[in-house]
């Protein structure tokens, strides 16, 4: 029998964010991946252009199947229960197409948007998305205009279903990192908290937390991130 509780050097990890638009998923993910360029990967939903939405999971598992890769961040907002459920369903369905049947995968959730901070989150993410301008795969300020962007962002906030660990699907996460949200350097604070909580729960994945100045440098680099795929 496969012992799914056992975590060892063969264990692989997936990270599913739970967020609304602009909370810093990409910046936080890039900060982490830059620290472990060989063993961590990052697949962005915004880079997937075809009709097949499950490409997000297929690409993530393909990357995770590489020998040296231990952890992949599956970057999408997943702001509703059904989106989180869909990721778990895809994982179940597709896992054995990419990884040996006995591969043990742990799924880590990262919640970016505390429910009691939604009004601040709304203000700050709005300002950041204005600043980001056209520097995004699908949300282009110049093309959509302020009204449409505000409409898209408000829709996410209205439909948002925060993590609820006692119910399905959120009770399927092996670990949940619940981030706070602040204005200044929030993605740096996020990256540090994620590193510390994963290090504590899964030292096999993060045996040693990188030094503060390395994390800082990685964050500064990530703030300059420019997407490569353009969606039309
Ligand atoms: P979506 O993909 O649109 O949902 O956004 P996201 O959650 O991936 O957020 P992203 O990382 O793209 O951040 C949104 C904007 O805020 C970008 O222009 C980032 O450069 C900026 N940003 C992210 N984190 C920080 C931070 O800690 N401080 C500052 N000043 N800006 C940040």
C-alpha cells in the first residue's frame, strides 16, 4: 500500500493560491521561484491561451515530473470553492499521466486575501493594477479602460469565497498558509511567511530558509517582472 502520510525526498509539492486580482500572487511566486530556480516552478493561468483550461494542471504536472523539480506553484486566483475543487479533480484525473503511480504529492494552499481586510485589499490592489498598466497578459488598462477593469476586479471581490478549512474542498489541503495583507512590500512579507511555514511543516522541501538579503534581492527582481505571453 502507498503510505500517503510519509514525506520523504521523493515527495512532490503543489501550491494552490487562493486570492483575488492583484494581491501579488505572481510577484510572490516569482520571489520564491527565483530563490530555488532548479527545484521550484511556476505555471501561470494567464500564460495559458488555448481552450483547454486543464492545461494549467497538465503543464504544472509536466514540470513537476522532472526529476529535479520538487514544487510547482499553480498560479490562478481560485477565489471560489468550485475552482479549488476543479484543481483537486484535475490533479486526481491527470496525475498518473505525468508521474509514477506511487508518487506522493502534498498540496499546499496559500490564502492571499484575509476576508476582514477586503476593503483595504480593494483600494490597494486597484492602485497597483492602475500602476501595472498594460504590463499583464489579459488585464490591459489602455484597452479595457478604468470602468471595465474596476468591474472585473469588483466581480472577483463580490464572488470571493475565502478558505474554509472545515469544508470540502478546502479540507483537502495538506497545509494552509494564511497570509495577511499590507500595503508596503506585501509580496516580500508573503514570501518570508510562506518560506517559514513550509520550512516548519516540510523541512525536506525547504531544509534551510534563505538569508534575508537573498529574499530581498529576489523580491526586488520580481517587482520588475514582465509577462512573456500576450492574450488577445
Ligand atoms: P493578477 O494576476 O492580476 O490576479 O495579479 P497578481 O495577484 O498575480 O498580482 P501581481 O503579482 O501581478 O501584482 C499586481 C501589481 O502589484 C504588480 O504591478 C506588482 O508589481 C505589484 N506588487 C506586487 N507585490 C507588491 C509589493 O509587495 N509592493 C508593491 N509596491 N507592489 C507590488
